[in-house]
C-alpha cells in the first residue's frame, strides 16, 4: 500500500503545543508582540470577494514591496515568496543540491535540513561546530560538496557570522555550487548578506516572516538570489503548487514590509530583553551561548537539558530541549516579553536550589 520512499521518511518535529494547561510559550521562537497596526487595517479592509479567485501565482505586488524594503539593488526578479520559508527551503533543496557530492551543513542547525535532504535523497555531511558552537566556514572548503547551507544566526545556538566572514568564504567556494544562508533570525541584531547577492551569483538568502514579522500563523517566507536562480525556484514551485501564498497573506505581507520601522522597533526591544535576560542568567550561574537571535541556548552545569526542560515546564513555561548528542545539556529559550522573562527567571533561579 505504501511507496518504498515513504517508509524512509523521517519528518521534522516542531515545538510542542500542549493543551493540558496554559503555558508561557517560549519553545518555537515566535514573536511575543503583535503584527504592525497596518496589518490589522489591511486585514479589515480585505475584500472577501477575492476568495472566489485564485491569488496572483507570482505574488508580484508583495515581491515588489519586499524588494523595496531590502534595498541594496534587489529587484522583484530576485525574490520568490512561499508558504513559509520551510516551503522555500524545499524548493531550494530540490533545485540546487545534487547527489554527486554531499550537501554540507553544521552538525547542529535547523533540523529540517536533514529532513529535506532525506526527502530528496540528497547525501549530506554534518560539519562539526567549534567548541564554542561557532561555525568555522574554513572546514567547509576542505571536502567535496554539492552545496552548503547554514542558518545565520544559527539555530539552536544563536551564534552569528558577519557578512565579512561569509564573503571570505564565498570568495573561495566554487562559484558553480549554491551556498544558502538561512536568515530566519537576522533581524534581531545581525547584518544580512543580501548585500552580497549582486556579487555572488551562487548565493541564496532565505528569510521568513514568522519570527521578526510576527507572522508564524500566516505562513510566509521568501528567497533572495540572482534572477537565474530565482527562475529555477519558480520552475520548481510551478511543478508542485502554483499558488503557495494566498491572496490575504499577500496583502497583509505587503502591509507588513511597508511598515518595517515598526518591526525594527519591536525587534530591537526584543534584542534588549535577550541581552538583559542573558546577563541575569549568567549571574545565576548558567552558561549562555552568545546569541544574536530571538532565543538563547543555555545550560546549568550539573543538570541535563531534559531535567531543566521539565522543571521549567512544571513552572508553566515551555522551552525546547533537543535530545541530540553534543547539545543534550542545553535548552533553547525563545525571548518573550520582559514580564514573561521575569517569570521564567524566577523559575530558573529555583532550579539552582534543587
Ligand atoms: C533556521 C530556520 N529556518 C527556517 C525556519 C522555518 O520558518 P517558517 O517555515 O515558519 O518560515 C525556521 C523555523 O523555526 C528556522 O528556525
């Protein structure tokens, strides 16, 4: 009854969404703030009659708006939008990574990468992180590869590479193979490498509305790259689903990117909360990996990550624990409002007294 390929699927497991009680939810890197008021207005003025029609398959107006927001000479032809960046990643894996040499990505990174590699039968190799969890791009040059993908800042560690470091890598990496930088968390203090796309035709930057644009429930993500690569992603999309972004999401997505100063303000507040929370945790004896994302990766010496996760959950807060060798002592904590983080701090202070 089932296809052979189906038996080999190992699906991605998202952060839990339990319903047994009310939790402060800090386990999926969602933004604690509401979308911009202009998004509410766009929603309220949406013409319901448009639901009768299929949406613009290529999301022209939205892509023009995103291009204007990004600046750096980026044009509509250099952007494709999709149903969350997960879908965009799926198109990228399908279109650019082959089986003649492994795809390289960090040993600890977004756990959808190995899932898509498995889905499309792309061999892959996990490259160890440095002791401090940073990505050493030099080690990606030392082995054969059909492409490279990493998140910057990386997840679940939060560690960040500067555009100068990524440029140095791109200058030495073969220009006929694609390098994907997944910038899901770039808006919390990092600097995008979108500015390098005109120079490096093999660079693909992936962005999502889910985190910095408070849109996880609306499902919107996009890729930015040279028009030739974007055309390949359109061919892939149109071989799978012509209409991945519905009419309503196209409209509110445009309203959101036209109001990026609002998001800049809330995300810089969030970054301040992150830095304050990290300092408080360190003062309590926790190890906190330096993060430029909207989460921190922490451990308490003497405790397993699972114990910490359970103790925090018992206190009414959900965080994320990964049962992966090498990071099993850590939990990943999304940054919420200052009030939520104060509640969590009180719980974590209690853990030190067990
Ligand atoms: C590094 C990274 N990339 C991509 C995604 C996917 O985001 P979405 O599909 O919501 O756009 C996530 C989600 O957590 C992520 O952590």
